[in-house]
C-alpha cells in the first residue's frame, strides 16, 4: 500500500471519528428537549443531564491531552466508540433517570475519547484546517439529516441517543486504518521539546471555553425557545435546525475554499462578533421568521469560526497537545452550556439570557483574535524548524497519537 493511500485512509478514519465524537453536542437541543418531555424532567434538570453527558466528554479530552502519546490511537478510538455504543444505547433502553444519567456519562466519556483521538490526528496533518473543515462538514450533514428524521421516528428520549450509538457502531470498521501502536509518538518526544506557546495556548483554551459555553447555553435551550416562546411545532423546529446545519455546510465549504487567505484573526474576531448578534436575535425570537433567521445565520458562521480556532490550536503544536487541550476546553464549555442556559432562562427569561451570552462572546473575541494575530509569526518560525528536523530525520516517525507522518506535514 502506497503512502498516499495510507494517508488518505487515515484521513477518512479521522473524519469519521470526528463526526461520531461531535455528534452528541450537535444533537444537544433535541436530546435535552426529549429528556425533558420523555422522562418528565423540568427543563433545568434536563439541561443538567445534558451538561453531565458533555462533562464526561471534556474529562476524557483533558485526560488524553496529558497521556496521549502513551496511548495507541486505534485502541483509544475503539474504546471510545465502544463506550459510546454501550452508554448511549443503555441510556436509550431505560426510563429510569439514574440509569439514563449513568449511560449518558459513559457515552460522553466515549465521545470525548473519540474526539480527542481525531483532533490530535488532525493536528498532525499537513493542512489541519482542511481536515477540520472536512470533519465539520461531515458532522453538520449527519446532524442535519437526523434533525429532519427524528421528529418522524417517535417521541421519547430514546431516538436521538440511539442515533448517536449507531453512529459509533458504523464508524468502528474504519478504525482499522489508524495506527495500532504509539511507538512513533514516543520516538518524536525527544526531538519535539517542551510544550510551545504556553501563554497563547492558555489564553486560547480559556477563550474557547467561554466561547463554547455562551453558544451552547443558547443551543441547549434553542428547541424550547422555538416550541414555547416562538410557538412552533417540533417538526417546524427540526426543519429550522436542519436548514441551519445546511447553512453551516455552506459556511464551512466557504471557509475551506478561502483557507488561509484571510488569516485567522479576521474570521475569528469578526465571526465571533457576528455570532454574538445572532445569539441575541435567536433568544428574542417570537415568530418563525426571527427564530429561523437567527438560527440559520448563527449556524452558518459558527462552524467557520470553529474551523479556524481548531486550525489555530493545531498550529501552536504539531504534536497535537494544544489541539487536544483546546478541544477539551471547548468540550468543558459545551458541557456547562445546557445548565447555564437553563438556569439563566429560568431565572431571567430568554431575552435576558441572550443579552448576557452576547456580552460574554464580545468579551472573549478580543483575546482570541490577539492570539490569532500573534501566533502567525511565531508559528512560522516553528514550522521552519520542524521542516529542518524532518529533513534530517533518518526514518519517518509519527506524532500526535501516532497519526502524523513527515510526508503529511511537508
């Protein structure tokens, strides 16, 4: 098998793994809404269950960020997918709230593991932003199809959880294309040196935590805004979400076509400001037109900015350590989102919640933009050094969970 074929196969596996890992956050509104209706939970308690699920995901990400180079990618990916299938499947099979929560936690751990392996592998690619874009396209298309399908499947909390479990099972076969051993990653450790760009990475991790929290606080209650405040049916809300994710596909495609032409600072800064306005619009919606406009515009811009943020994190360390850490910080923000949104909306109402989240997004736009501006020059020097090291290497090694090859990052 040629090296080109191996690289292509690894990319397919990474995109599939990324899709499975990110599917739970993308389906969060319908998961939380159905937990509330199917298990007779209050909106706040349903939001807490969603937060617990995603907290498991972030926990797995932080754990693998610290120990990633000692873990075989194929084994870690399969363990994550197995945990997803068993956890979400068991949560769907029971109506007992404690068992549902336990299954959601196990599934969340699996989602975080799958995402961490995928993100670390993507960071080791020659063009990590392109690989991230492919992953976002895949998960947006999958989630959009599910939003169109799930309202017609039946009520209860089981269908969205079963969909995530089935996605994990379907991705399992492609994990054979991932490296079976972390040996290459260990060989790279000595040459790679200490963790670079510590200050920029820490600022980016903190910023994306707040960035994800603000957006997922609204995303977690968007279904309830559409159903209660805007007075729409579940089928209509599902159609709006599907259209919104379709707009996300268009946005990510445009981001992939633009690539680095605009740099990263402009898309991250201007995109976050635009998202803040969309959050405010969606939270105040009282009819279909306003609700659909806010959700569609928001979801068109969100994955674009996320793709640049993931590319920025990957550029800070080719071994993928900052990519996994920033991804885990994002998952932590996502995890806190449903509970935050539920508590704010219950205490102050949806419009006041939207204003609070809009303000938070505007505050974090500045430091993340600053990291993007200053990281470009410093990572350019790091890239030159890495090329020299690779050119003098006697034989190829693999970095970031054993997924990057020197020929991948030329």
